[in-house]
């Protein structure tokens, strides 16, 4: 076999796609140079025919071996690499029972859960998924909810940004007015006290929480001191200040408070202790000018090495402080969800699972080969991004996930489901494939990497079942083959966002034409608000930043928008004249009415639309050009909701 043909064979066996189809239906061929770089980053030797042959042989052996975990559907046949004559499982309750075997194939238990499985004396793990995820009770009125950005909230005391204390107040105010769900931004761990990397979608870890969001007053500890806050969050000063406030709370604990907290910290699993150690190391080396762990001295790159162990001993108090901050955040979040359910919300918090993590963060440092190293993820070229997108994030290695019995993926899901009644999976297409780019290359030099889709979807379904939580799969864009059918079968709810629900003639589809197995939304954190779209505020930003389509003037964009306003207003079906561009509030009313009248399982309205605001929280593709994740709401949530126009919109949702 020629070297090029061998490289192609290895790519196919490793799940690296040589071809991909763009949004226009054109087929593209990935260069051999890109295939080589991606395979080498995945740990394969590609420089010689012998090296490639070793990689192919390894993958072939793994395909013929019993995997570390089999992930199957309840009651269905368990597909094996060879027939078996005897199979028994031991469940989480400790009970062992024999499985029925038909023509060499055992049938999975009917009870969802995790099992130890023995096949003809060979041991492995078995995950048994129910057939579908929990969904809102169809015999009750359909639930509606609000999405919001926690740092944007305000409370009775002035703060530099909102945290879980302000969220608790918002949740109770919304519950009192009939809302059943509050969809929040990701609460994944960021870098402690780091004010530059504040995007919630670029976390250090997806298993642990952003400690800046914890609120001591929520759990009976002394409250933070008030601090100055403005209309925009100054993250570069606010996050170091919050870390100092957390240290002040830690240092001021009474003997009784300290003893109670130490008891909780003693229950922390090794993963949490390792994450606290990372945060202590990060704070130590950041003071010396270092960034992510790759910039630390080489001896500290190994979390199990002697240098890290020595640091943890010598800085035990610092590690314990970061452990305290993590426990405080977890207790705060649990308190908020408890209040949501006590106030009558049927769902409560809907967490958000980011698509990846910062390569310099805790997950990549602590989980080693479980993560892709030397590769970042993004999106291929499309009309919205002709040069493609590189998000500067990484994620799990599909090969390592299988070898680790999916333990890192399961731990991540459990952490996100822990204090939530629902979960939104950002860029859920990543369950099937991710666009990966070798470090140092352009986004166009990427390739699709295949993931074990069936197994990951079953694990999401199983963990959702155990948590009793709904799942919302962000499925905006061109879906991989079979994706839509798979999530529909599992009763994961897709997202149907007003702006993207266009008819074949270029107009907007009517409310009755939305599918039932979805969440209807007037927008997301990445889209223009209804008022902003109606006014053309998004066009103002596009023109100011040079982001209008090539050759299009602001006037031409305004003319197209005026036509689209007419299409949208006619779809709403309101029998009154179309509002003027500078009078968007009736358009906001109509948009909320539109998503509320769909047959979707749930309606979710961004609080920005409920309040009729012009500006959106985030402008994709910008970093410093737009105040992403910095805007504050104008007052306390309860007061904002009582404004007559907002109260009328809430009444419309309740009707």
C-alpha cells in the first residue's frame, strides 16, 4: 500500500473525514497535510508506512476487543464483537442476574443504569439508557421560561456583577409570575481572578463551577461587601476583586462555620481536589506572568508529578481556599435550584454545557490524554464565516473516551445536571463530529473528527433520566446525517429560533408550523434582540465593524431589513399597521405572542426581549469590538418585571 493510500486508510479508521460537504452542498477534499497533522496530534505515527501500519493494527485490535464500556438501550440486544454463551450483570443495587441470550447475543436489562457485565468470564462495564429523555408533562399547560445572563443581574446591594445571589432573586420573581424555567449562561469554572478570559463559553473546566458566582449569603455566611458597579462590567477589575472578597470570607469564618465547611470539603472527590490544586498553581504562576499551564515550569505539567505534590503540601492553605470557593459555588447553585422548585417552577434552572474548554485550563491539565492536545475546535468556512472559525477551544479525544469507559464525559454531564432541571447542549452537533484544526493552522486547514454519536446520545439520555431533567440540543445550522432523527427519537428538544425559521419563499413560518419536539425562542444570546432587529441596531454594529456582506452599503442593508420587517409582521398576523422602525415595542409583543402560540413543548424568551431591550449580550466573531458579556440590566429583576409593558408580555405568555 502506497504511503498516501495508507494515510487515507488510517484517517478513515481513526474517524478523520477526508471529505466534507459545505452549506451550499459542495463536496470538499481535505489535504493530506491536514490529515497528517491531525493524526499526529491524536498520537498516531504517520511518517512511515510501518508507523501507519502499527496505527491501523492497533485500531483493528481495539475493534475486535471487548470495549471498556458497552452503551446500549434498555431491553435491546447487546451488539458484541463475537457471540457469547453466558452473560450476567451486577447492578448498582448489588444484585447479580443472568441475561437472556438469543443466538449468541444477550439482551440488556430493562432497568436503566450502570452495571458490571461478565461475558463468558470476560469483564467490562455496561451502561443501559432509557429510550428517551424526560419532557414536560403534556397533560399540564406548556411551560415557558426566560433566558438570562447571571452577571447582568442586579440585586438590593450594588455589586460589580451579578452572581447566584442575584439569580436567586430573579428566579423567585419569575416563578411568582408564572415562569417554569430559567435558562442560564454556562457556570463552568473560569481561571481564578483572571479578568481577561471572562467568556462563559471558554472555561477552564466543564466539571467544576465558576467560583466568582458563589454567594456566601445564600448559604448562611456573611455577605460580600458592596462594590461599585456600572452599566458595563469591568471584568479586569471585577474578577480580581471578587477573588479578594472570597478570601476575606474564608479568612473571617467563625470556628463553627469553618468546621462545617471543612466537613464538606473533606467529602470532595479527588477530581475536585486536583482542580483546586490547579487553581492554586494558576494563581501562583499568574503572579509571575504565566498564563495557562503550558507556560508553567515543565515539572508542573504533570498533575501526578512530584513537583505538583510538593506544591500542594507547601501551599495546603491555598489549595483549601480554592476548595472552599468551589464548595461555596456548588452550595449556592443547589440553593437557587431548591428555591426555584419550592417556588413552583416545574423545571427550574436550565444549565448550559459549553462545547469545549480552554487548552490552558484545568480539564486539559488534569485529564491528560482524555483531551485533544495540539488541536482546537471551530467551524468550517460558510457564508457567515468565509475563512472558517477557530474558537480556540479543545474537547475530549474520541479514542480516549472509549478507552476510559466514557468516565470524563459522564462526570461532566453529572456536574451540569447536579443542580438543574434541564440542560442545553451548546453546538450539540459536537456529539457526532467536531471541526478540528491543528494548532498554528488556519481555520480552513481543518477536518471533521467523528465521535461515538450513538453512545454519547445514550449517555446523555441516561444521565438526564437519572437527574429527571429535560435536554435541549442546540441544533442550529447544517446537521450531520442522522442527527435530527436521533435526537428526536430520544425526545431531546431542538431549538427553533424566530430568526432562523424561514419559509421556502423567504418569509417566516407561521406559529402552527413549528414542531412540537422543540423549544420556541425569540432569540439567543448570539442573535439580535427583537427590538434591536426591528430598529436595525444589529445593522449599525455590522456597518461600524465592517461586517456587512461584501459590496453592500448600510442603506442597501436597511432596504432589505425593511422588506423583512414586512414579511415578519405579516407572519405575526396582527391586524393593525406595521410599527415604524423606531417604534419596536409592538413588534416585541407580537414576537413573544408568536412563539407562545407554537405547538412547541416549551417557549423560552430572553429577558432582553421581555424587557424590550435593543442590545444583545454577545456579538459572535468579536472579542473587544463589542461589549460582549458586559451589559447590566437596569434594576432588580422584580422591579423590571413589574413595568406595565413587561407585565403585559408575561400575561400573554401565561395565557
